[in-house]
C-alpha cells in the first residue's frame, strides 16, 4: 500500500472488483436499473467504473449485467441515467457489485459484509464463494430500480370462428404480444390459464410458437368455447386476455343423392327392398328420416350398419294406373342442422299373363269314377311372376272339375274329381271358364269336356246252383265266384239280396266272391236263393240267381212247457229237495240223447235250486235252506238248456221266493245306561240295543216297564231312546242312584224283551265362591319375594272331589308377572314392586276353578304406601377446556403472537412505503454519502464536501 490518502497495492495485487454481501446491497424485487448514483473523489479528469449485478446460480456466481458509467463531480452525488435497452434487469436476491478496471477500489470503514477480487479482464462468471468475506466496509453506490412494464396481447380479446369439421392439429389462431420494455424482447412467456365450455378438451396452446391448435382425437361441438391466456415477462409481470373460439356446425351433406336420386321398380314389388343407401358426410352423428307421409316407403338403418337406407315396406301395395311415381322428401339431422333431399321412385306397369293352348276339348267316359287330369295348361308372364289360375264357371253348373298347380312353374292341371256322376243322356258337353292372374292383371280361356256313353257289364256264369255243408263249413268260406266282363273295363261293384232274407249267412264281395259270413251248423233252412247285381257306376246288370243247397242239417230239441205264463212261487223255509217243476221237450231226431243244465240270475240262485241233468226235474237244494231275508234277490230267473250234443235249446223259468213273518229278537238279555242328575226332558245316551229280525222290512217299536219306579223315565217308541220324565237330584234326601226296568221290541205282531238298568250320577253343579269379592293388601315397596302376604280361599256346596279347586291369577293388565298364587290360595310376590313406585295402587283377578268347568273370581287390590325416604345421586363430570388453568394462558399468548404476525407485515410495508426501494441506512444515507473515506477519517479533518483525491464509494438505490 502506498502512502497518502488511499491504499494502493501492486498491479498484480490491486483489488479492482467488489461484491457487496450486505442485505442493503441485495435486491428484494425484480425490475430494471434506470439510474446509478455514486460519490467520487475530486479529480481533474473523469473517472469510469463498471457497476454490476451478480446472482448465485447454485454452482457459481453469474454476472446478470453491468453498466459502464463515468462520474466527474466530487462535490455531490453523480446521477447517471441508463437508457432503455441498456438497463440491467435485477431479480430478487441479486447483489450489487462494481469493477474499477482502471485502478484499485477505495472503500470506507464502518460497513458490513463484502468480498473483493482482482479481475485481470472482464468476468461474466466468478466463484465469489471462494473469496474471503470482509466487513467494516461501505461503498457509496446506489441503484434506482423501476418496475418492468406489464406485457399485453396485441390481438386479444378476440373471437375466431371455425367449423366442426376442422382436422386435428390445425392452427386456428396465433397469439401476439407486446412489451414496452425492449429488454423483454424474446423473453415473454405465454400460458393457457383457464377455459369455459369445452375449450380445454378441444384446443391446446403451443407455448413455443404461441399457436392455438385443435387437439387430436376430439370431435368438435358447435358453440362458443373461451380460452384465457396469460403473457408474462421475466419479472412475472403479466396480463390475461381471452380468445373465444366459435365452433360453427357444418350441416350434413347427403352425397349419394348427387349421383343417384331416383329408381325404377315394378308396381308388383311387395317384399321389403333396399332402394338406396344414403351416404351422409358429417363430423357428428346424423339421423335420417322420411318426411313424406302416406307412402309405402321408410328410412331406417341398414342391418349390421350405421348407414341409413330407403326401403320399400313389406306388403306394399302400389298401382301404376293410380300413381306411377313417388317423390320422397327426406332429411338428415346432426342435432344442429338439417339437410333435406328428394328421392324419386318410378313404377313400371305390370303386363298381364298369357294362357297358352286354350281353347281346347277332351273326351271322358260317363262311368269314370277316379280323379282324372283332363289337361295341363301353361301360362306365360312377362315379369315372370308366379301366376294363379281358377275355374270361374262350369256350364252347365256342376262342381265336378277344378284346377290345381302342376309340378312345373306356372303350369296348371285341369282335373275331373272322383265320382263325378257323368251322364251321357243328361249332359254331353261341359264348358270350363278359366282365369289366370299374376296378382294384378288377368287372362282368360275356355276348356271343353265331352261325355261318352257307357256300356253295361255282362254276367258269364249266372244263373247257377251250388251246395254247402252245415257241418263242414266255416266263416269266410267261398261258396261261389261270380264272373263278368265290361266293355270299357270299368271298375265294377257287386250287390245281392237273399231269400229267405232273415239272418242270411252269405254276402258278395266287389271281387265277385260269395262267402259264408257265419256258421250254419244247426241250420234248418235247406236252401237259399241269392240274387246278384253288378254295376260299373253307370249301368247295372241283374239280378242273376244262385241257389245254395245246405247239407247235413240237425233238428234242435224244443222245450215245450217254458216259458210259464207267470212266475213259479216257492216259500222260504221250504223242505230240502222238494220237487217244484218238470221240464218237457220235443226232438224230431228220436234217437238223440238229451242233457239238462241251468244258470241263474242272480247267480246265487243255483245254491237254492237244483236240476236233474238226465230228467230235467227242478227241485229245492238238498243242502241249503231258503231264507227270504238272506237271499240276494227274492226273484231268480233260471235259464234252462237242453242239448242233443249237436244243438241246444234254452228257455227261462222265473222263481219268486215268498216271505214268512218272524219275531224280532234281542241278542243281549240285559242293557245298562248312565245319566247325570238333571231336569226332566234330559235324553240319555244311545242304549245300543242289539236285536235282529229276519223280516228286514218290518217296522219296530219300543216300550218299557219300570215296576214301582213309575214316572221317572219315558221311552221314545220309534228310537228306544230313554229320557228323564221328571227332575232327579241325587243330593235330595231319599233319592235313588239306580233303577231297574224291562224294555220290549215289537214288529207289530211279535215281541221280545230284555232288562235295562239306569244309573244316575251325582254331578258338580255348585259354583265355587270366595269369602269376599274384593281383597285389599298394603305392601311395602321392598316386600320380600316368594313370601305369602295374604290368602284367598273359595268354598262350594258339593262334597268329595268337587271341593278341590285350582287357583290362578289374571294379571294381564299389569304387563308383567308380578304376583303368584299357591295351591292353597295364598298370594305371594314373584317380582319386585319398585317399578310401580311409592303411592301406587294396582289390581288383578284371582280365579278358583273346579276340576270340572265351574269357576268363581274375586279382585285383589294392592296398595304401595308413601315413604319419606329420599335418595341422593351424585354425578361426576369432566372439567371443561376453560376450567383447566393452563389453557387460557397459552390461548392468550398464541393470540398475541398471531396478532403480531398479522400486524408486522403491515408495519414493514408502511415503513418502506410498500415499494421495491432499497435504502442503505434509512434517514442518513445522504449524510453517509459525504463521509470522508477511511483515509480521511484518520488523517484529514476537512469540512464536509472536501475531497483529497480519493474515490468515495457509497450505496443507495430505490425503486421509482
């Protein structure tokens, strides 16, 4: 260091760069330095210095910017304004430094932290962290900072219109912005800050090019969609503007109608048919519809596709002569716009079919009986439509011919039905009027059928004679085969009649065979004349006769004395083996041996009667007696049969059984009844009389005799039921409990008797009674459980088992089972009375019931007396938040701290003027500006403002 007023070092060690680390040299906001203020030494020439702004990047210190300034006035501060474009942008936490590249730095004492260095050349980065931190130094330098200008969009707010068919990635708007600070050129940033509608979904911002584009994979919806954008300078000064994107709908375009807007179809078409596929271009889904009404068409989506088609309706009915074209109005809608179109359907007229080969005629025999095809006609249709043909008339009118489809397309058979009953002599020619239709138009034709006369069949082997044995014949045996011939070889049928006609055993088949229809064994008719006819359906030949002689005839025996003019009567209980009737017969074959048998209806008649198989004598059974009441029927019909080993004859014999009267009989000699004592008219139980009478139809009556016990009982004559004729009370003195009587049964003529004992039972007929209707008891609320507190006893007039009672309680009204009762009627407490409370009264019903059904009741009233005893209950509770002593204290302290935290920023804002202005030492910076340098403080005592040649650096900057 050289002597003199300032310290100087060698060129290699001269300190020429300073970075102030004191907070008064640190920026606390962002802005541009528009003016520097310095205080310099007195010097005959100007003095230049580079004032700088540094910031810590985290790895090294980087020069934010510098201004090369020149000051010449040492008597006051030098203000050097910085022109726009050259200003340094200072950010928060940047520091002020300077570089005196022409010489060394002069500092003042009594300052704060700083670092010094030697720059051999200009530095843009420097490791200030590695330098030693010094103190007790100040530098008279001051930067004044001004806020940056707020940038703004130059083309917003604005509205841009696009269609909903715009493609993804298309640029719909490019943002532009301006800033009055030229230093911000190229440093502004743009961001998308908010949206309305679907803007965020549909659009995006390219932050590099500032282009607003359509996002990929989106479908634009018509409407206004607003996007808010912000433009921000490096100091975070920004403004927001809005871009409204108006998406306008492109209506659907029906492209298919431009190339095909009509079609020609046949008026015969009736099936559902796709006429046209609507091709619609639109970015949004569309629906299409037919606007025309009353037409046989519709618009709907095609099967398996989203495309719409114009269809002819199934079952459509169209007529060219009525309407030869349809103009269809249609529309397609994408929910925003509707596009209409027209499609025309032209009809082609149907041409009628043509019947080929008519008129025509054919011949037919009058005796035809089978269904016959007369002719097959063909029909030609220009449209190749399926044709139907019908017979519209037959002349003369006869429903004997019809027309039906043939196996080939549009060919038809004219058919004569079976059994048409044609008669040459009646009608010789038939005319058929035929009409064929393709469903819309027709053609007609005529067909004729001529009838030919029939020739009758001829017998070849009748008249004739044949024989048949009555013994060696069998059913179905061919007796004779008739032979004929027919000129037309027609199908023929045979018929015949028989003499004698009754039960004729022969018939003729249509093949001409005459057969036996039943057995003729035992026949007595020696011969039959058969008269045969044959017909071919038109002509009949006959009759021709065939005589059949019956050989080997046997004569059947005949019962001469049956049937009888009236039934044979036999009395019941007739003697066993008693002869009652002899069968008499006649047989022309005198050498035959006869046997007799009989059957009965009902079948058990053979149990009571027998027949001698050799003689035919009928008698009563030798082992079974006839009982009128036991037989299944009193009338038996016996079928008597006599046989000569070849034939038999039968006749009926009716036998009636005559009834004999018999006395009724009791099957038991004594009976007993039991009845409870009671009043007159009481009917005793069913006596259960057991008696029998062989005469099942007899009517029986009953009577009784009780000897000296007259007047106590009576009997019903028809039923035999006994009833009390007077009141009977066993409890009365002298009353009996048992009575002896005789009961009789009679059928009107004969009687039988049995003994009857009647026992009278003593019954419980007195109701139990309590000594009081009301029992009242006073019970303490704490009365012990299961301890009797009173007695309710009932009594009654009957003795013995009737005096035993069952006691019970009805306490339903209490809602709980509080009381109980013992078998002897004592009352006790089952549950505590505390639930009722002091001073309460309650009641219930006590009941005494016999072993039977009689019962008596009484009311029990319970009183719980008042008491003066009280119970005190103490309940603990937790202390509240404010009752805990420590809580109010810390709440007050916390409130004061919070108040300070809230007030302090306001105070600091007020103290600093709420600006981004930095002050070196508030209130004395100007005095500080005039302080002598460290050198002056030690050696010079010059008045304020005097400089001895040293550079007086100072600090001070503020925001304007």
